[in-house]
C-alpha cells in the first residue's frame, strides 16, 4: 500500500460525491435535526439530496442538550419520526420522552446518510442562484476559507428547491433578503426576527411556518421562527422533527426528482 493510494481513494470518492451534488433535486442548508429529517425522508423516496453543513460536525444544536445536560425532550406525537430513524427513547411524563442527545444527533446523521443523503461538512452556502424570480441553486465555499477570511472564489450547485435549515441564524434567507430587492412570503416581505421563549406556542408555530418563503426557497426548523417572527423553545425537539417531516411532504408535492 502506498500513501498515494489513500490520497487517490479520498480524491476520487469526494469528486464522485460532488458530481452527484452538482445537479441536486434539493439542497438543504444546515445539518440540524429539521434538515436531517427532511433529507432522510426525501432520499428514501429517491430524491437526490445534498445537505451543506458549515461546521465540522453535522447535528446542529442537538449535541449540547439543555445547558450542557446531555438529554433533550421530544413530544410523544413526534416519536414516530424517532422510530423511522431507529433512535431509542425513554418515556418521561406529561406526553414527553427523553432522548440522549448524543444518540439523537449521531442516529439522525447515520440514518440520513444510510437513506442516501449526501452531506458535505465544512461547506457553507454563502449565496443563492436566482433566475427569473426563482431560486435555482446555491453558491458554496469551503468554510475554512470563510473562517480565515481568505479570498477564495466559490462554486455552485443547481437544485429544484433550496431549503434554509440554518436554525437561529436563518443565514440563507437573511443573505437573500439583504442582497436582493425581493418580497418574501412574510407579512412585511422581510424576515420578522425571532421572539423570546414560549415553548408550547413556538413548537406549533415551527411546524405551521414550514413553508415556501420565495419561489424555490423553503424554510424549516428554527429558521422559521426567525423568518416568520415565532418564539424560541429551548431543548425540546419535536417541532424540529415534525417540521422536517412536513417539509419533505411539501417538496414531494412541489418537485419531481431530476431522474424522473
Ligand atoms: C451549534 C448550536 C448549538 C446549540 N446549542 C443549544 C443548546 O445547548 N441548548 C438549546 O436549547 N439550544 C441550542 N441550540 C439551538 C437549538 O438546538 C436549535 O433550536 C435546534 O437545533 C434547531 O434545529 P434546526 O434543525 O432548525 O437547526 P440547527 O440545529 O440550529 O442547525 C443548523 C445548522 O446549520 C448550519 N449552518 C448555518 N448557516 C449555514 C450556512 N450558511 N451554510 C452551511 N451550514 C450552515 C449550522 O452550523 C448548524 O449546524 C443550538 C444551535 C446550534 C446551531
């Protein structure tokens, strides 16, 4: 075995993955719980799904549990999604279940990739491709270039739909709204900003506000709160899972895979 065999194996496999992503059915930005669930359900149905994650580790905000305590809470109504992703949980009380945050994050990541999702870590979406009033793709770069403020030009991926699953940051919608004179599907045409904590209302609103915010651009998970002015909810994750599931349904209705 030569070292360059290792190098060739890595380069060839990575390039093959990238080639698959260049014309994706859906690009999901952010590998938190909502994006992973949406991606997993769509990949299962034969969609070519790319998830971009700017950090080294996918999983978004799951890993920290609540204030570093390593469990998160999920409402009973979302346990079907845990079952679909083969994630164990324990019943707690008041219609809630407890999940080990590390099992939860690693389980979602593993099952999403097993269902066929193509996840790129250390890769950020820095802008969108927009043609004739419709989002048709993403502009991507290596996160290390961004973190180190290096003048490295980006590459692009095309997609039938792009999803902002970037959590509190709502990075995709925020940048899109700032750079372009566009009217979003919100009461003011702009992102409304997230409100203080109110778990019950927030959980319902995350699912309700999972929507197409501009032709070809969808929002799910916590970014819906920032875009539609919802409340935050802390370490309860049922809404994120249900939002991902709802998004997958919206996208199945909105676009057929390139391969069909
Ligand atoms: C790192 C982190 C730690 C958190 N810790 C806690 C906590 O300890 N307690 C708590 O109550 N809540 C925490 N939260 C918030 C809570 O976990 C979220 O409300 C929940 O995880 C939201 O799920 P989501 O699917 O909307 O996306 P998130 O879990 O927020 O994931 C969004 C992902 O998008 C990625 N991303 C953002 N912008 C881009 C971009 N331009 N290109 C590519 N990727 C991008 C982020 O790196 C992140 O991994 C945290 C969130 C994050 C991101």
